[in-house]
């Protein structure tokens, strides 16, 4: 575990690279799914077949 | 090409993408998990130490950033030439995704550059042309939003996307044309990949994961846009 958080002394670069990537991609998924659900709900409200 | 137009019928697209989406999303999740497990399981590189792991998030992000632009430019050509509404929609939906992947390529590259080159940023061919890619995406998004008339917005943005595609080979060959700290092509090169298999596998899985994730999100965004358009048409009809 200390290996993981140590990253051979490069933890300050390796871990943020992963954290930022994970955060941005997760946000992209949430945003995209949210818009999709909203569009579906809106269409349903209008009473589309 | 004809099968593409078959797929490009909005109704057909909704059916096919609806069937494909769960599989694509699952494949993305599995590939990303495999890539992460393998990536953190590799030994440190003999030169780069543990920073080599940054490669597994940096290279796939940069690849997708360029692939997304290529797809956006292609869709823009089809939209412009064939006046196919779904093609224009495909281009518009790829732009924000491409911008995020480009930003990720820049940020993770910076985090890799500092410990290995001693600099967060250098104004060389690769980094500068890649920064230009981000501006092209942002310009495309801004241009689309600048017109009230959707057809005019689509046409103007399509022209920008197509002209901007000249940047793709510049990014690709920048490491050969100009002196740079950035390493050259090390995967798809003559004589096979220049990196050890122990690093190649996690990279390939992460690249697959990023690719599947991009297509999942792209399809979802296109479906959203189609549903929105359908809702707008129905509202207009109701208002009459």
C-alpha cells in the first residue's frame, strides 16, 4: 500500500494524473447521462408516442 | 458507404445504438479496470521510474483527442456535402468530448513532463500543435453557439472543423519534423513497438477502454440530441 502512495517518490505526479483523468471522465459520464435522462423525460412529458 | 447511410437514418440509428450501448459501456468498464490493475501492477521503468504509469492515461487521452477530431472533420464533410442532418449532429456531439480528452492529454503530459524533462511546458512542435487542437475544439463549440440559425451554425462550424484537420498530421509528425523533448512514435512504428510488453499491455487496455468510453458517450450525446429535436418538433406541432 505504501508503494501505491509512494510511487517511487513520484506520487506527486502519478496520482494527480490519474485523479484528474478519473474526475474529468466521471464528470463527462454524469453530465452526458444526465442530459440523456432529461431529454427522455421531456419527450415523455410532451406525450410522445 | 451505403451501410453508413442506412445507419445514419435517425430511427435506425436509435435502434442500433440502443442495442449497442450496454455492450459498449460494459466493454469500456472492463477494459479500464483491466488497464488500471495491469498499470499499477507493472514494475517501475528503469529510466522513468514510476512516472511511466502516467503514460497509461496520457497516451490514450491524446489518441482519442486526435481520433475524435478526425471523426468530427469526416462527419463535417459528410454534413456539408450530403447535407445529412445526422452527420452534422455527430460532428457537434464529438466536439465537447474531444475537448475534454485534449485537455486531459495536456494536463497529464504536463504532470509527466515536469519530473522527466524538468519543465511543465515547452513551446515545441508537439505541445504547441496539441494546444492548438484544444483551441480548435473550443473555437468549433463557440462558432456553433454564435449563430441563431442552426443551418448556418452547422455550415460555419463544419468549415472550421475541416480546415483545422490540417493540424492532425502536424501533431502526428511534429516529433519528426522539429527538435523536441517529446518522445517519438513508440507504438505504431516500423519494427514493432519500442516499449516493453509489460508496459504495452496496460497501455493497450487503457486505450481500448478510452475508445469504448468515447463511443459510448458519443452515441449517448447523439441520442440526446435526436430526442431533443423530436421534442422540439412535437412542441412546435402542438403550438400550431
